[in-house]
């Protein structure tokens, strides 16, 4: 049995590109009336209700992303490189990774094993100087961790940011003076500390000579990634460059789990076998009762209460709990530990978490990309990564930007 007709408020907002507040307003006005479960008053919608919207009608119409070829050999320095998701995407877009910094020993080993020619600088970024790369780098990228700042008595400029990893990102940009810098983070950075953290980051980049393009949340499902993952992108352009960066154009084609794990548009064969973790017996017993596309609300009421405990009475969807993904939908965002409670992503047919290679497929890593370390470390590397295809889309936009910069520089020389 496939439960694929029910959509949560979050699902509808995402599909239509509207805020949850707008969807609620439409419900109250009768434009898009939600169904409600009698006992919990949980609000849900049926997929067929959305057929009236152009956004859904166009969902299978593909909008081609820009596919610019590099006019020069453009160089990238990547910080907090992880297992290489963003770096592979940049490489596929035609950019050259000059150096990558990563502190995790297993992730660094992954990078070396797959790309022996890459210059992997393993270690704490706080102990590494990049001054020797000054004016030799076109792009600095980095998925710096989101950290709180201590504002007490500080104007909060560049020097006040010391001790945070964003400071190290900004320091590297200041030392190398790239034409453009790209920071990526979780969507939650937008509202972190009431929005002050992001405003501070923008102010710091401005202080060191970079104007920030309006930050944007990119949804991976619109960039050939079969996963509902969102990343906030922060772009700084060096102030002497009077050219804007354009974010990659989204595709309206949404790929599902079947495209990730079976032969199809993304891969030319079924997913290869690989190790994977297992559910504890108690969790397995519960998830056996959940159909593909279902979650904890599909369980018998007594088991719902037992499994959810206090969360049962808090309201809200919590659609990631006891969730079994169906073949005909994208995966929910992968986590670093596939068996942890509240973020289950169960295989459609078998009652188990996704294996390492299934995880990698959902993140659009190539099958030949191998991960170092124990299985738990491999899951962590993949779960933390930027999806490769999203990285490629961003890389293509960077190439288009640098080509325009390059063209302008040639015009000035020939003038």
C-alpha cells in the first residue's frame, strides 16, 4: 500500500513556493481547504487539491540550468570541505580545486583516496595561513558551522568575530582576495539569534571588501537531487567588481527516490550493495507497521502514543518520525545518523535505514566515490555533505559570473 496522497502543511508550502502563513490564510478563506484528523486535529491536504496551481502543473517541465564552460582555468579554495560533495560539484562545473581544508581525519582521508591530486590541508583551520595563495584564487567556498556570537559590549566587526569559524572563513577571504566567496549553511541560519548572526556575517564581509548578494535558500529538489534538503547560500563579490552573481535557475522536474536507487535518469545501474546500520528490535517492530510514504500517524493509536510519548500531545506534523519513504517521492533530508529517533528515513520495501551507498546516491555522489573510516563515520560524512548536483549548479553559476568578469577585464585591456 502506498500512502502518497496526503501532504503536510510544510509539503504544500514547499511545492507551491509559498509561506506556511499564506497556506493557512488560504485555508481560512476557503481557497485551499485542509482536511483534519478527528482525534488530533492534524491538518493535511490531498495532492489532487493542488492541480489547480500552475506551480504543480509545471512540475514536470524541465528548465535547463545555465551550462557555461569556463573561459579560463578558474581556481577554488574550499574550506570545511567534508567528504567533497561541494568540491565534486565544482569540479563537474569546470572549476579547479587548488586546495581543500578539512579537520576530520576520515573526511580528509576520503578526499585523498578519491582525488590524490588534490591538495588536502588536514587540520584545524585556525592553525593554517592562506597568505601564500593571495591573489591566486578566484573562488573561496566553505560550509562554515553556524555559531552564536557574543555581542556584549562589541560593535561586532571582523576582529570581534575571533574565536568563531566564520571569522576563519572571512580571514581566509581577506588573505586570498578571491573575486567571489561562497558560504553555505543550514536554512536555520536565517533566523539564528533573531537574524543577528547572519546580519553580522554580512557586515563582516562588507568590512573586508565584499558586497553581499541577497542570501538565498536553495532547495536541492530543484537541482536534480532526489532529497528535500535546503541550504542557505551567502555570496560575497569583491567590491572592485561591478558584476552581480546570479543564483542557478531551478528545474521544475522533481526526482524521486526511485531515480536515486534504481537505474534511471541519475544513474545507469541500480545502487550497489554496501554496509549499513540496523534498527533496534523495538523500532523495527514499530516501523514494520508503517506503509511506504507513511509515518507515525499511520500506526495504531495505542502504538502512536507509546512510540511518541509526550510528543503525541504536542500537536504538529512531526512527519520525520517513524517515516518510511516511498519510491515515488524525494527523500527527506538525510541526517548524520540514520537510525536516530525523530528522523527515521526507512527504506520503502525493507524495514531498515538506507545503506551507505544508498545514502550517497540520495546525495548524488558518484558510485565510484568511496568513503573512509567506519560505517558511522561514512554516514556522518555523507549526511553533512552538500549534494553534488546542487554543488554543480552553484558551480555553473560561478563559472558564468567569472566568464563575465574575465570578458570585462579583456575589454579594459584592449580599450
